[in-house]
C-alpha cells in the first residue's frame, strides 16, 4: 500500500502548491511533517501536521503555542547543537513511519548550504529505496539512476537539465529531446553544459546512461 509523506521545510513555499500537495497526501492517508520553520507556513494556511520536528529556533512562540495545545500532533524537540539538519530529522521520521514516497516542499530557499544539503538527501532516499522529489513553484528535482522516460503529457515543465551527482556519469544517451546525445561522458564540474536546459521534442523523451547518478531538474523558467 502506497504511503506518501510530505515534508515542509523553511525555504520558499508556494501556498497554492502546499494546499494541493497536502490535500493529496491526506487523501492517500499519508503523513504531513513540519521541519522546524515549516510549521510557520502550515499555520498561515491553517494546516495541521502529524509531526513537527526540529530545534524550533526559527519558529515564533505564538506558532508553537498554537500547535502545542492541539491534539494529535507529535512534537520532537532537538537541541540546536545537533548533527542532523531539521529536514534530515524529518526524513528519518518519514522512513521510520514506513513512507513509500517522499515529497519535500520548502527545501529550496535563500540558504544555499541548506539547499545543497537537501538535494543530497535525495541520495539518502535512494539508498533507502524510497522515491523522493523536491518541489517548488519553479522546479521539480529528483535523482535518477538509469533509463528514465519523460512524457510530454505528464511534464508541465518546459526545460529539463541533467546534473551529475557522482564524479562521473558514463554513456549518456538522450533521445526525443531537442538536443540529443549519442554517447556522452560527463564528469563533475566539466562539460555539464551539454545537459543543461534541454526540452522534450517528442511525445516521449528517454534518458539512458550506464553508470553514475544524475539529478533531473525540470524547470518552468
């Protein structure tokens, strides 16, 4: 049985997108987790999380008071001096709860260190065998390990880029894209431009490669 989990962190969150995804998670019987200041965004939309986790140093006393008196919310408080980020703590909670699908909102924002750390959590989800997507109003980010089909009817994003997450990605083949590739090797930090800002040119576009890990970043602008 599919059991999705939605994690809301403290980065940029589109209110309409959050409402839509929270509704989808609720309908599927999934888990809504607030990672620290993600709790503030939930409060503005009057959404109640199942779990709130973090050191809560970025959450107002008013918001904490609003939620701590409510029944059915599990609070996990941590000291600011900890090894894990708040989003990573939320990741672990979702895994322990048996989540079979992870969606992150608020994982992208002005703190680039947090953004990169959250992107690297996609590798942790991959190691767990749990599909994971980072979503905001401009991008959908996921980690792919081999042959992946992109269907135009299912992709509202006009641009697709592929960025290496390993030192090397070998024998990349792109078919059905505006800019095809036959047999491209990509190294971290070198020749990445070959796979940036591509577009789907057919009803189906196919990415294939033999080794390594690629970030698939679909973008609106």
